C-alpha cells in the first residue's frame, strides 16, 4: 500500500501532473490527501469537484513602524535586501509587495519600533471529494510570491496516510516549496525534446534537494525523444508509462477522470501505482537518503 | 537648486538614461553652475526588485527639486510625488541639452 508524502512534478508544464495526481487519488483505495500546490493556477478541483468545508487565509508577516518609537534612523532601509523600505522625511514606509518577510528590519531596528503584522496573499480551501481530502491554495491576483501560499497549503495536509502533492511546473522556488521534504518525487515527462530537457532540470533539482525520484512517461509513443536512455544512464527508475491516447484528452476536456471510464488507462495507472508503492517502500527503508555522489538506488 | 538627471555616463555630455530606477548614473546638477555629483546607481541596475524605490530615495536624499528622465515606474513615481519632487518625463539626448531644455521651461511637471 502506498504511504507517505508523494509529490508529482515535471519541469515542463502540461505533461500531466494534475491528471496523474487526481486519477491516482481516486484510484487509491485508502483515504488520501491531495494538495494542489499549483497556487497560481490550481485546477485539481475541476476534476474532483470537492465540497469545500472551510477556507483559511495564507498570510506573510510584514513590518509596521511605531511612530512613537521610530527616530527615522533608516537602519531598516539599509538592511532591507529587497528594497522594500523607503524613508521620507525620516519616516520609513514599507512597500508590502516587495517585502520577503525576512525580518532583517526587526533585527536592525535599534529602538524596537518595528513589529510584524500578517498580510493576506492567498487563500487555502479544504474540502472533500469522496475519500479524497482536497486542499487547494490560491495566490491572490497581483501577488508575485507563491511559496508562502504553497507552505500554507502543505500545513493543511490531513491525517490520511497518503498525501499527494500536485506541484507547479518548472524547477524554481514554487516547485521547491512544494516538494521539499517529501518522501518521494514522481517526475511526469513526455517523450519529446522539451519533455526530456525539462526532465533533466527536474532531476538536477531533486538531486539538489536530496529527494528520491522516479519517472512516469506520459503520452508514450508520441515523439521519439530518448527519455528511457536518459533514465537508464542516470539510474532513474521508470515507474510506468501511459500510452498516448486522444481519448484521455477528450475525457480531460470535459472534466472527467479517465481512471473511471477508460479500462486501458486504469490498467496502466494500476501498474504504475504498484511499482511506485514498491519504490517508495524501498526508499523509506534506506537509513537516510544516500550521500551525494554515491546514491545506492539512484545512481546519478 | 538641484535637479536629478538620469544618465548612462558621469558627465554632462553623457546621453540621458531613459530608465529611471535602473539608470547607470544619477547626475545631480545645479542648472546655474553645472554638475554637482554623479551618483553611481550600479547597485540598482542589478537589483532584483525595488530599483525605482532606491533611485527615488537617492533623489530624495540629495534634495533635488526635479527629476528629469525618460520614464518612471509607479512605485518610484508615488515616492517622488510624496516627497514633493517634480518629475519631467520623456527626456532624451544629452544631459547638457536636457538641462538647457529644462532652463528654457520645456519640462512640465508630471
């Protein structure tokens, strides 16, 4: 049985992360938490149609200045690495959208004139779709920093033994916020030059974060990029493949789940699930994730 | 009176840098007597964010009464306004010519 926290990422966008995450959540027999961490464009709910139970704001701390205590010395401005503070007529003013909540200004202030107040940058919604607990993060329009909202989503993971994380595309800060500390990372790719290129980047990211990972080849049979050769050379397990099938796209386009209606898809997903569970169990038995350069199972 | 002109070089014969926040230099000029100081703005050229705010801060600290530049972003614009600094936009050519145009009253405060 699959257990632990499994993140699904890809490097390239549109390879099938969400499709895999929602179908996998439905295919599992046990209760499962699904965290939609693609907070700039969450879409897992379109397929799972959860009944939302509650929402909680996602906030970041930003400084406010006590005019009684502030002498206008400007140390807060000097120490702000993000240029978020300006000083006009000896009065500091913060531009909250530039603030990264590092707290340096609090440390720098010699007069304890700064305190932090929460600023809402997104919303986390929690609901259920059958036995699937769905947690969705949504970054407010106009906000630039998604990692704090992603972290707020991850804090809402339930007590279910299996947590699936639908990560955003790419390999930058939001993806790292979504996958950091998970037990296993599934990289969804497609056999195209773009898929392979971005898979390579995602594998480098996983190595840097020391997360064990395996690959699912989606739309197999489409294109002829040497994804399998790459995986073999890197010692990355290919956990399964889903054959290219336009019917999957048709089912997706009406917000339905191919795992419910397409037997071939179900068979391939079940094979993947079995292999993934085995792989995750193996990795959990490792004393700790292998040292850099001598990773026993993942020989990259 | 001091005015601030964004420039790609350190002298009055340098071209105007049309970007405000990420201008290479901010020239502090006394229109009567000439160049006062060429403030190096390299740190803001490379800043990940907040370049305009920092450049505005420089202008505020020099107590310039005008900024002459090409364009100013919304945050820097707000800071300059709040500090009571007048903004002359769509400056171009050489700094010297820009200062002459300024003295001829060709800039309207935005």
